[in-house]
């Protein structure tokens, strides 16, 4: 084995030629090792890797981008990352990208409008990203995606089944249906629904799932009540729910609103689930520690990020691949649901 020599002169970062010289190979061989090419013997690969470690060599990403036409960086356009769903979706994409060896550049928007979404995509493209994932849970964001140029790799996340570009999404309809069916199976005559804002695709799809199960069971379909995803709105709508004498079960469109509802029911002396059963949606980390622990619908954001990345990388490489992938949700039954009150 060729002996390893001292690092290059002080204060100068190592370059590929230094690694090649130290390892006794050509710079093409070093490049093959860096890019994990199979056309390198085990002994040579180990020698080059040892030289890389000794010299603390870091490949020049700009040079690699010029050579390969790829920056190994992906863009993500996100919206309102203070909310659990968009924030968790963003984290899932970041984790999947990191596992695949990609860096992530994020553009966080206050509102998903046609102009702001298209400008954010173009800004990321100008930065040299290989492709962009757009987290578009609101209707305006979905509409904006209809105007994306077809010559660049863009994938939508949580944009619903009618998005005009490839999309990765959680099956919101199935999640809401499972929550509603669970309550009907416990003997409740019908289920009321506290929905999210009207401009959110997820809110409308959860209404669709809830309503379809009630109709299939020939159960009464109550009017939809609306919140804004916050605990405060759940608390305030709880005041209206308390005035419904036949109320025994509520499906709430997210866990945060369910938290507000549970607080208002507690203040009114209504015990959950003895007097009223409550189901949420999302399975936020705190849901298992509510009083009582909340039955809810879990979304697998890690899997959502992985599937989004799979579509995006296929688009970048111009390979055939799926254009619409759906991640199934999971009903998590805890102590906030029970049989219909006997009295």
C-alpha cells in the first residue's frame, strides 16, 4: 500500500489532486470513489477513502454541478409551517432528501397564491436546485400549480387527487371515513363534524370521508361546523355543540381543535367519553397525553416525504414513474371514544 503523506500546505483546503497524489491514483479514480462508482477495486477504494479522511477532503459541489448538471440540492416551497401538518410534511421531505444525499433549500410563503408560488419556484430554480416540491394544502396553491412550466421537475404534496402535476398525498378521505365508522360502530346514531377552513383541500376531503360513511349507513348527516385549525376555534365551536341535546359523538378535523373542544366540554361538566366521544386527526405528539388520551387519525409524514422524493427524483432524471401516490392513514384508538351513553 502506498504510504500516506502529510496534508497540503496549511490553510489551503484539500482538492481532488491532493487526494489522488496521496493515494497514488489518478484523479479520475478519486472521482469514481466520491461518486460511489462500482468500477473501483476494494483495495483502491479503501486507499482513496483513507486519503480523503486524512486530508479532510470535501468535494467541490460547484464543480460537481458543472460536471454532472446536477446540484444535489432540492427546493421546497412551504406554507404556514407553524401548523403541525405542513411542518411535519416539510420535515418528512427534508429527512428523505438527506437520506438520498440531497441538500434542501426552503422557501416559506405567507400565502399560497399563483404569483407567490410561481415566483418561489423560479427563485429556487435560479439558485440551481434540481427540482422542487410544493407543499400545497390550500386551494389557491393547487390552482397555482396549473401554471407550472412543464420543462422543470416539480411535485406537489398534499394537493389532493386533482392536482395538475405529480402529487404525493395522504388519503384524507379514508382517514375521515375510518374515524366516522369507528364512532358509528360504537353505537352512535350519527356523528357531528368540526371541519377546517373552507380553502383547505384536506378539510374538504375529510368532510367528504365523514359524509360518505354517514350516507352509506343511512345515518343523519348534520350540518358542518367550521374552525380554523386552532384550539381556540375548537373551544368556541364547543359552545355551540353543547346546545345540541342529541349530540353523542364528534369527529374533529385536527387534534388542536379537538384539544379546545375537550377543554370546553370539561368546563361544562361533560365527561369524555361517558357523555360524548371525540376523535381528532393528525396524531400530534401531545395527543396521547390529552385528558383523556385522544383517539385520532395518524398521518405517516415520513413515508409521505419518501414517496414525494421518489416521484421528484424520477422527474429529475426524466424516468418513467408514478404521478400520483397515496399514503394510507391509520386510526389510533385511545380513551376519548366509547359506546353511546345508555341514558
